């Protein structure tokens, strides 16, 4: 990471194949098991363990079961608030989406560097967030055309649009609709990347200023370190908020598909 | 920026592992486990609602039973009072009858006693008359030596007695 005193804040996003799977391929495509894939598996496994704790199905729940039921209840109320009663059938999808992103964000924030591991946040890669965004957008398209047929295009003509305005409004609405998967995927990628870069830059300040001398270390270094503590707390908040925003926007888009507007 | 710099080598691996892991999350956890967790929570909510409804119904039944008890209480009180009043009236009537009967009995007894007293006093008067008449004849015979008739003596006694 540190080459001759120079710290590259971008190195944390580098993808490296693990366990010698560099040339693992499927149909001509390289599917090496990378550090990114490792964290995807970790997020899935942690989520799996978390939900298993909620499977006791007791009438009077314990703490763990209560926590799992709180999360499913949270997604349920999110969908009911945004989509209505018809939104309940999306609970499995939005729950998976929210929890997977949340755990990915939080696992990437773990201070595993202290024990020599390299933490990795796969939600800081648009190749990963893009898959989720395209999945959400595809579900919106499929549900929309399945339920409303070509009538789904009326989504691009808001209620009460005067007739002469329709040729103008329609392309604008269409573009704003088509931009959704990009904004969905890029928002998460940008937020996670920016936060991690900021933390790494501040960490570089601490290290480099300490190397430059005690005076720099005590002034610039400690100031940066205090700032890092605050920003780390902020990053935990961002991790939760970005997962929530992804789930919320997905349910808002699902509402368009379910109910038009 | 590795996200862009490495995209050509890593996009396939990223998409593959993303679809694999998210597919596992969606199908095994989202579709397989979450509905069961949700069903447990729904069952609990239903049970709580059901229990609350049952409690409410029981409360209503208790109110009903209390109202029922109150009306029956009032009814039986009224009935008891009516029975009491009837018994009182009957008792009063019966004692009145007995009193009247006793009065009549006493009156007849008094009448009979009075009649007996009268008869006795008449008999006594007659006795006195006879004795007085004999005494008067004896006195007349002693004083004057005349044998007064029984008739005359009797009349004289009667006159004397009448004068008192």
C-alpha cells in the first residue's frame, strides 16, 4: 500500500484474484474468485446466519429473532408505505437488496486492516452496484409491462399534461426514467468510494505528517485523526443510509410499475 | 481508479459473483427464509389481535351478565316484596277475622252470662218473695192471731218490695 512513503488512497479498491483462481473462466469469461467476490460471499453468509437466528419461529421472540423480525417488518412497512398492500410480494427482493447492500457496506468498514487483512467494499464498484441497479430496473420494467401492457407508457405523461405539451414532456419523462438504473447504481458506488477515499486520505495525512516530524504529527496528524473518528461514524451512517436509499428508490420505482401514477 | 482501470479484466468476474451471491441471498434467504420469519410475525400479530378481541368480547359478556344479574336481582326483590305484602295483607285479614270471631264469641258468652245472672236474680227475688210472704204470715199470725191468706201476704210483700 505504501510505496516509498506514498499512500495511494485508490489501492483499496483494487481487485485481486485469490487462491490462484486468476484464470478461472466460464464460457470464455474470466470469473476469478477475487477479494470482491470473497466479500460478496461474506455478506451473503453473514446475512444467512443473521436470518437463521430469526427462524426459531417462537411466539414470544428472543432478541435475535426480534432483530430479524424488526428488519423484515421495516422492509414490509417501507413497501406498504410506498407501494401499498400490493407491495408485500416484493418483501423478499427488497429485503435481500437492503440487507445485502447494508452488510456489504458495513463489512467494508470493519477495521480488519489492524489484523493484516485487506477490507474491501464491493459496493464501491459500479460493476457490482450496476448489477443490482439493473436487476431493480428490470423488475420495474417487467412488472410494469406485465401489469399494464403498453399502457405503462402513460407513466411518461403525467396527469393533467396539456395536449400540446405531450411531445415535449414525453421525452423528458422517458429520459428521467431511463436514467434511473444509472442514478441508482452510481449513487451507491460514488457514496461508498468517496467515503473510503476520504478516510484513506486522512489516514495518509496521519502517517505522512507523523513521519515528517513530531510537530507535524501532533498538529496535523492528531487533527486528521480526530476528524477520521468523526468521519468513520459518518461513514457508518452513510452505509445504512445508502442501503436504505437503494431499497427506498427501488420501492418507489416499483410503485410506478404497480400503480402507474 | 481501479474501478475503471480494471474494468476490462474484472467485469465478468464481478457480475458472475454478484449474480451468484445475490441469487443465493434472494432465493435462499429472501424467498426461502424471510416469508417464514414474516409469517411468524404475522401469526403473532393475528394472535394478539385475536386475544384482544376475545378479551373485549369477554368484557362485553361480563357486562351483559352483570346487567342480567342486576335485572334479576331487581325482579326477585320486587317479587319478594310482593310476597311479603301479600302475606302481610293475608295475616292482617286472618287476624281481623279471628278478632271478629273472638268478639262474637265473647259477646255471646257475655249475653249468656247476663241472662243467667238475670235468671238467678229473678229466682232469688222469687225466693225472697216466698220467704218474705211466709215471714209476713207468721208475723201477722203472731201479732194478731189472724191467719192471713197466702194471697194477701204475697201481695203485701210485693207492694213492700216495689216500694223498696
